C-alpha cells in the first residue's frame, strides 16, 4: 500500500497532465456552438429533438397558440442585445418570490401607461420606497393580469 509520502513525482506529474488535458477538452465534448452545424445540416432526428418541447406545448395549450406565434414574431424582430436583455429578465422573473412577482407586474403595467419622463420619476420613487410603501403602492395599483404572481409553467429545461 502506498502512502502519500511514497508517491513518485512522475505519477503526480502524469496525473496533473491528464487532468489538465481533460479540462481543456471538456468544451469540445460539450459541443462548441461555433462548430455545431447550421440548421440545414442537422439530421431530421436532431431537428425533431429541438422542436419537440414547442410541439408538445403547442398541442397541450391550444388557447395559447396565438400568443406563442406573436412572441415568435417579436423575438425575430429583436436585436441580439434585446434578446440578451429578455433572457436576463426571464431568469430574474423565474427566481423572484411570488410577492415580488406581484409587485413587479403592477409596476410594469403602470410603467406601460406612462410617458418616458414619468417612468423615470416613478422608477426613482420606487427605489426610494420602503417595503411597506411598496406594498401600499401595489395595493393602490394592483396588476390587472389574473396570473400576475403565478406565470404559466413552461416546459422544464433539460
């Protein structure tokens, strides 16, 4: 049986080299986006795999089809920066508490009604409010959306 003091320097060097190579090669195994094929080069099975979650949602929620199409149209019109901000906003929303979702839905709906200067003023007031003041503001300006604190569950990400 070998103890830590009896390990050879060669074995340690070999171990370090192998670990370094594994970590360096890891992105290649994950599929570098630059080397993945264009849509046209994907096999039909790969295309089906990518589309399956949308197909399942489309079939499961017929009442949402118009909304899904509209979102797809808007997404296509967004710049890369707008898409990045939209993704960031979705991630923030997913990690919000139900109470904060209600607050921000109410704030969002109110902001849509205001001119840019009024939005800036409301944003500054909101940031200066205490939690109690924010709660009172939301009670005075409740969100109109029936699902304001509970957005529809999206398909799970694998």
